[in-house]
């Protein structure tokens, strides 16, 4: 029955609803077919592997390269060293620690919190623009809201001058598209476009870093470029790969979180109604969304450093290992009635942001962005409804989300 | 088919008394209410305060970042109890099922939970202990008084004993930029709990942070000035440390004195109980209406050879209290064992230290990840070819994995490789624990089963 199930999951036709396939997959918690990857789909098994020090995130430990997902994000194709996402300790720990100094506690406990007002302003601005220039009868929520919002936020966080934001958007766009393999596009041309964008972005960032070294302005780039902690300073290349990581990981996921969120709320109008009058509900809503429709569906870049025995299967050293987070999140062994979207769920220890040392670095920011976005949309859009269900999805099975989310509403309330 | 059983009656209108109104006592009370206990609940505590949290006392409170009166434990729910605060329990009559109080009152119970914890071991010389400027740190009052003294800027602080609490105090002093000397009888800080290999790392932390650390020495006497203020301490190596604040941090003593003569299996090592938290009487016979939880309890653990463990761990107090509460309201097969894997955390000199299992039972240690020089590592303890404990310095995200290895009685040394394995992780080292028959500053886990060190115990049955 499981014949070709991975192919089915990757196949575009299951993008709108991969969950029945995950359910099928969970019958074999550690699934392996032919020379494909070892696929783990149940909550407790995934969780334990995410905390297992025998598991490496460094693709140099893979016995074989080339997998079902194709080329990856093209990071290897450029001269940038791998970001900490793809490194093991101690390098991972050092870079993540240094990146965290200007971002979160204990050294910068206020960074994210202090952005609240600014984030609110960006949300208001975007909804105002839709109301002034758009058509309430047909809004593409992705294009007009959930995409520009996180990119703008990342620009502000990093300290990209506002006059450069539009150039930045274009590069971000191209790089995001590279994560979204489109079978119809000419691969050679795409690789070239991606590399050009990376190169241009890299040069742009390098210039900015140089400038911030001389005149630090307190934003993340300045701090990464000039920060001096117990670990010393980051090299220029490290600042580059780290800021590129923050840029890509920082918005690709949030776009989907917000879009999946609005889609889910429109499918659950009673919850949307409650949110309209109670913005505080956005916090548990976002948490449940991260369980129910996580933007990162699976983690495909892991490999064991030693043979690991799990669920009666030996996952051999060097094998490619996929952890299907979205499936673990709907494991009935862990969550009661897992296919129900229920923001009142008492114990939402989901895998939506990962777990262990690689758990989502930007989680506090992503949570805040999504909560603000959803509560404001709920408050200002009058009688919102879906125009297409399911909406058209992006190709990508890993970073899963709608490419467009056409919605309509009667009118848009003033801010 | 279910008539009005004794258990149902107990749940509906029974009398439950909790002695020790702190962490374990409160969590047990909340659990009982949660499980539908509707009878009368009496909380007896000798301190005048509602239950509060102790770990911040040696951390945020000493740093002046939190005040001692703001560490009240968050409540999970309303427990609707009669509070008898500021009144110690002074005796127990198990036949009449009565707890005697210092004010002469007696409280009757159908079920009793004892959660009286431990107290700081005082400086043995009473006259010296009474000098102005000599402190111990266990209670909220201790914390507040010590913080006031530190804030006033003493010339030098002396900490006697470098266990977890002593080390945290030294760390807080340095963070406040106060000169501090630490005197430790053992070879290094934390050696009682984690052994000499880790003690050496801890010693480096003290020294790099400007602590004047003296190891292998004992304080032999304290000296006061004419006004009764402590002035100096004499050390066994003949040296003298001038200090106007002295903190005695020599571990803890179980609060069991009030049970003397009660017939309960209570003594200096705590109150012995079965894995279901039911207390033993002095004959080793399990009682059915007296339960114990928290620091004062001493219970056998299947994973550690059924040895009796006493744990001075926050998490244990909570878990054991929940189990005790459950069992107090259950019968026979519904009772659950308390099989919590010991886990402990500390934070000092900016490093987060965590341990699981029973490191002090191990005789070897393997650094499986990271490096001691960087003070970021995982150390795994082995005992007779199996994994028995683990400690992390700034690496706590891996701890779940090592806890599983302990639960599965995985072989030691671990036969596989891990990320961040360095050359020092290639072969196990002697963990270097001090001879168990030599008392230390208190390892926070005490093994007290059939270990050879027990031969020094003498049995003196109590008589009424
Ligand atoms: C300064 C400090 C720092 C700590 N830091 C950590 C840490 O970082 N991590 C960790 O895991 N653990 C830590 N601990 C240990 C943790 O606080 C204890 O394990 C926990 O408090 C145990 O709870 P308990 O309820 O069993 O006992 P206790 O908290 O000791 O409570 C017992 C209560 O009973 C009262 N009592 C005693 N005798 C009587 C009597 N006869 N009648 C009435 N009442 C009585 C006592 O006064 C006390 O209020 C720390 C402890 C201290 C003191």
C-alpha cells in the first residue's frame, strides 16, 4: 500500500491535502523503500531523533548525495559557507550563539518585543493599501499581505535601508522561488537566476556590512558585524551566510504561517469570529496552527553518525533521514483528535518549530508576526470569504503553502 | 455494584493533613483537589509565609533581581485549605491519627502527608554561629537578610562549602563585584554531586571569575569582634580569612526530629517510604495512611538497584507530591510508583548546569560531547558497565537523550559516536568521587540503601 508513497507526497496533486498520506505513512513509523530516505512520521520517534546527538545536520556526513528533492536551495553552488542550519556543534552552537546575542535573551531580551509597535504599523499600512488601492471583491492575500509583511520585517530587523527594500524584495523573491521547484521552468535558467540573485544579494549585504562596521546603527547587521562576545567576532563570510539565512528562513516560513492561518480561519468561521472580538486568542491560534498546518512540513536534511535502532528498523549510518514534522503533529498517539483544528487544545507541544538544538531560531518573531497579522485581518476584513478552496499551492512539499489565496470581503474597516 | 466504599467516603468527607507547607505540600494539595478530594484539607507550616520557591533565593534574589517576598509559588488552582502557618508540628500519634502542634493544638487526620523537607545544616559551634554576619541560606528570611547584607557592600564574603548552593552564592557575590573566598573540604566545588573531574571544571569557573577558592581545607573556627560581629575565619591550613559575611553552606538536615518516638521510620536520612510514597514504620512495615514527599522522603528506586534515594531536587518534590496525592486517594492496584529519574539544575558563573540520573553512583565519566576547557560539554557517568547519570554544562538540549539512555540501562561507555565528539571523549575517566564514608557538603542526592557505607549506621529503636 505504501508503494511510492513518498512520490505521492512530493507530487503536486497532494499538496492541498497531504494529511491522508501522512496517516498512511504513520502505519510504518520508520519507513524505508528501496534506496530512498528513511522516513520517520510519528511524534515520539521524531521528537527523540531531534534530540539525538547521533543525528547530524551536516550534509557532508551523508553517505550518498542526490535525493528526491533535487538541487536544494543552491547554497552549495555559491562560495558562501553553510549557515548554522546545516552545521553540527560546535560550529552550529557558536554561530547560533553569536547570532542570538543581538536577537534574544539573555543579552537582548527586548529586541523582538520592542518591534511590536513597528510590526503593527507595517500590518496597518499593508491593509490600508489594500483598502485604498485594491479590490475588496478580490484580494490575493499572499501577494498583497502575507508575502510583503515578513520581508519588510526582516529588512527592518537586519537594518536594510528603506530605499533599498524594493531591491531586496526582488532578490528575496527569486531566492524564495528557488526553494520552490517548478517542473515547468527551465532548470538551467533558474539556477542561473538564483545564483545571480545570491551573488547580487551577497554583494549588497557585504557592502552594507562594511558600512555598518564603520558606523554601527544598532540593528542586527551592525551587531553581527561588530559584535564582540566571548566567542569573538564573526568573519565577514559568516555574517554573510548568517544574514542570508535570516533573510530566507525568516520570511519563507512566516508567509506560509500567515497564509495557512488565514485559510484555516476562513474554513473555521466560528474561530475567526472569536478572534475578531478577542485578539488575545491569536496566541493559542498560532500555536495550534503550528501544529495543524505547519509551514515547514518536513526536515529532509538529517543523517545518523551511527546505526540507530528505531521501531524495529536499523537506520544505517550515513543514510538520508526525513522527519515529517507535519505528520508527527497529527499523530493520534500524541494528540487527541489530531485532525481537528482546536485553538483551545490544552497541551500543544507540537513539532511545528522543530525541537532540540535546531529548533526555529526566529520562533519568537514568527509567533508575534503571525499573531498580529491574523488578529488584524480578522478585525478589519468585513465578512471575509474564500474565493477558491483549495487555493492554488506552491510546488514545494517542504515549505508548503498556497501560492495565492484569493479572498473577498464586503469592505475593509479603518485601522 | 460500588457501594459507599471507604475510599469514596474519604474523598467526600475525609480529613487530609499536610505537614510542610512548601513546594511538595502545595503541589500535593492541588493534585488532591484536582482528583476530586472534597473533604477537609489542613496545611501546617512552621514558616509564616504561603508556599514560596527556593531556587531563586540563591540566584535572582542574591543578585537583587527579585525580592525574597516575591517568590511565592504560582498556584495551579484553588485548594480551599485551612492554613496553619507559623506553627510547627511537634509530634505524631499514629494510633490516634493526630498531629500535635507547637501551640498545643492537635489535628486529626484520615490521611497524612509529610513534606517537611530539609533545613540548612548550621555551623556546629553555636556561639560562633550566633555571630552577627553568619548566615545559612534555606528560607525566604535567610534570602532577604543575606541580600540586604550583600547590598550593603561587605568587605569580603566567606562561603563555607562549595556544593551547589555555596557555588551559586559565590557566583552571585562575584556578579555583584564583592570579594569572596570559598573554603571547601573536598578537592573542588561540586565534587560530592559530580565528582572530581567535573569539580576541576567548576574550580576553573570559580577562579576565572575572581573567587578566592581554597580547596582541601576546613574552616576550624570563626572569630568575632567585641560587638559580636564576625571578623575572620581560621582554616585548617593555618591561614586566616578576614570576612564580615560568612555563609555556612554545608548541606542539609532532614526535618524529622518532630517525629522522634512516633514509631515512623524517620531519622537523620529522612523518612523511608515505598515507591508509592507510603511511609514505613520503624519495623519496615508500610503504613497505609501516612505518606511522604519531597526532600524529606527516602524511597527505593527500581532503576538504581532499589537503593533508597533522598533527593534535594525541585522537580522531584513536584513529581513525588503528585504521586503521593494520587496514591492517597487510590486503592491497591490504582496506586502508582514514583519512578522519577532524578534531575537537577543549577546556574552559576553564567553557566547552566543540569544533571539527570545519579551521577554520584557512577565511578567513570565519559565526555561524549563538547569539551571541558570550553565549559560546554556533556559528561556521561558509568556504573558497572551501564549508563547511570549525565551532566551537561551549557548543553542541556541533549539531556532528554541521555535520560533515555539511563532509562534503557544503556551500556557504558556508549558504543556509538555523537556530534561534537572531541578527543577527550575517546575514553572514560575515573569520575573521582570522594570516599562515600567521608561526609561532604551534601551531594543533593543521597544513596542510602545497602551500600557498604551503611555499615556505620547503628540501629536504635525508639521507645515511647
Ligand atoms: C537556596 C536554594 C536553591 C535551590 N536551587 C535548586 C535548583 O537550582 N534546582 C533544584 O532542582 N533544586 C534546588 N533547590 C532545592 C529545592 O528547593 C527543594 O528540592 C525543594 O524546595 C523541596 O521541596 P519540599 O517541599 O520537599 O521541601 P521544602 O521546600 O524544604 O519545604 C518544607 C517545608 O516544611 C516546613 N517544615 C519543616 N518542619 C516542619 C514542622 N515540623 N512543622 C511544620 N512545617 C515544617 C519547612 O519550614 C518548609 O517550609 C534549592 C534549594 C535552596 C534552599
